[in-house]
């Protein structure tokens, strides 16, 4: 039985291409593992882990506070390139508040978002961006939002911010760390993020913003209306 020359030609071309694709994929995954390395010195005894997609996460303490930092690859975006989100969570318990979360430019596909978990829908303060969803844990969250409006508005003025959440279990800010390279995504469906390494200064700045939110959330009612 003779072999179709066209089949031989395709095999000759496809073989090296497949090898290159596998090599580049391994290289891509390896490059992801170090994206949070600059942040490690901020932690006391950090626990560094990597997900199935090789993106890193760090858990540990910073200034005696439990902090969780992770990178989230989001390929669920509609009509947009993949997004890489930096999620910073300070596990400070605030048992006396009703939680509030603000999601910027909601699409309904934000699998990482806390906002959708709250049922109390609130009016958007005038100082917030127009395309936001503001929700709270219950009607008492209206009071929490009143205390948080000014610092949240300042943080939301940064267009990279995607979500702010202040809850009983902790505080979280999610912001863009990178956007997928167009060519690799359109041709190979690979999420390649240029310049996505997170600096220690960037993490510290986000933690400072979280500190501002925590102080505002714990203000007494008298101070809020003063």
C-alpha cells in the first residue's frame, strides 16, 4: 500500500511544529513560577505554592497579619484578551460590620469575585466609576458603604482595579497584573502575559490601601456622621 505524498509532507511539517509548541508551552509555564518572587522578602516564613497552571500564590504573615497573595489567569473574558489578576487578601476579621463588595465592569463571568455572593444591591455612589456593581451582605451594609465610600473611590480611580471587598472574614483588592498577548492567544489559545511580575512595592502599596479600608470600616458611627 502506497503512502500519500501529501500525508508525508504534512507529517514532516507538523512534527517540528508540535515539538516547538511543546517546548514553548514548557517555557511559558516555567516563566510563570517566578512572578511573585520579588514579594517574598515582605513575608515572615512565606508559603509559596503553584497551581496547575503554574501561577504562584503566597500565604504568610506581614507585620503580624495573615496575608494571601495570588495570581489568577482569567480566560473567561468575552470579546477581550485574557486577563491576569493580582488578588491580595488580608485575613483581618471584622465581626461587627456587614460586608460590602464593589465589582468594576461586571460581565457575569468573574468566577473569582465575591460581589456575586452578596444579595443586597446598593446604589452606586456618585464618586464611583459608572460601570460598577455594588452589593452588601444585608441592609446594614448601607452603613458600611457610607464609611467606605471615600477610600473606595480613591482606590477605584485606578483603572486597573477590578474588585474591592470588605467582609467579616477579611479585606481584598483585585487589580490587573497583565493582559494576554494577542498573537499567541488568537493562534494558539495561550495566555502569555508580558511584564506581569509583581514588585514588592506594588504589593506594599495594595496592602497600604487595605489598611486604609480597614481603618475606615472600623470607624464608630459617631465619627462617620461627624
